[in-house]
């Protein structure tokens, strides 16, 4: 201990610490050390100013750092809230559009009053680029049954022809689109006594989103831009469903005049479909449903 007290370096460090402590304490307003330090103010004041400036700088830096962190956190929270509001706005816009589309669908019931309309959302599409087959969320559990040789027309919310039902399962239905080469419907120019012909899907034309028109009478050739609707012939589709417009006409072969048709229905954008079931067919479906139920009950 004596060696430590007699060590000049130790004494120098202790003395400097004491002087520094006195100066720092004396820098506080109202400190009693101000009286002691007053005689040596010329020497102490610059040191006190340096100490005070350093302390203020450190305090200011810390305050700026904490304020910056707080502002950053607040900005992140605001960004999250803005993103949530934008998402809700988008959802509301989509809901409004969907509501308007479904409101339009009620017009189908008014036009085709002798049909029952079953609406459903599109569940999936096949791997074909042009969606030759889609699956919709309505089936046997909703009261739809498909007998052999039967065909049910399928339209979109604007009552444009989409295709026909080819298979009905318990909870969904498979729909053959009008662009598919296996699809066929009798159409006519949308006018009094309009010419009739056959509209089919075509493997090459569907890449362009077009259908093939055949069976054209050389005396009543359709014009480009003519609107085509279902003719009702054959009884598979009701008359008057809009199909599309004539895009081109090929008269190079008088014995086989053909045309191309661009469907109204935008298959790539299709979200909802409506299956049209005639009331007499609906009664048959109900009877078939009862028979199936009785068979299952008997077997069990």
C-alpha cells in the first residue's frame, strides 16, 4: 500500500481524476463547487465547456439514434397499414366487379324463363393452352345429372356460349369448351330468317382463339362482322344464345365455303359459368335422383 501511495504515476492519475471530477461537478448549475472554482475560472472554464460540449454531443447523438429507430419503426408500421388498406381496396374492387357480373347473370333467367340456371365457379382448367376442358364446382349434390345422349348448354355471366357439360360428378362438372375440336353447335346469323350453319372447334384454329364455320349455303353466305347465335336446331341448345362474330369468310371453294368465328366468351378470363337445365330435364333429374337414392337405400 505504501509503495502504491509513493508511486508517482499512481498519484498523478488519482490527482487528475479528482480534478476532472471537481470540474465536471462544478459544471452543473447551482453546484457549491462553483465558489471554490471561481478563483481559477480562467483555467477551469474552458475545460468545463469542453466537458459540457462533449456531454451534449453524446446526449444529442443518443437522442438522434433513438429518434431514428422510432421513426423507422413507425414508417414500417405505416407501410404495413398502407399495404393492408391497398389489399382491402383491391379485394373490395374485385368483390364489386364480381357482384355486378352475378347481377348480370340474373338476366339469363329472364331471357330463358323455361330453364333453371345453376351457377358455379371455375375450379380448374386442363393443361391445354386454350382450356379445352374446365371443371366447375357444381354437380350431383346440387341436383344436376347427365343422362346418356343429353347435352346441357353452359354460358358465362353475359349469357355468351361457353360450351357444354360432358360429365357430372358428385361435386363438380366437366365442361367441353367451344374451341375444342370435339365441340359442335348449330348456329345462325342473328337476324330474321338468318342463314344457319355448323360451328365446330378446330385443332389449328383454336390456337388463334377461333372456331370453324361449315355447312354454309352458297346463296346465303355470312358477312364478316355478322353476329352468330345458337339456332335451336337439334334440341341440344336453346335458340338465341350469343356465340360470337364472323371473323373471315373463305369462298375459294364454291363446294365447301367456310368461315371463321371469334367467340364472345373470353375463356382465358372465365371465373364463373352457368349451366342451363330445361325444366322438363330438371324433373327427369329429380326422378333420377330419387331412383338413385332408393337404390342406395335398398342396397344398404
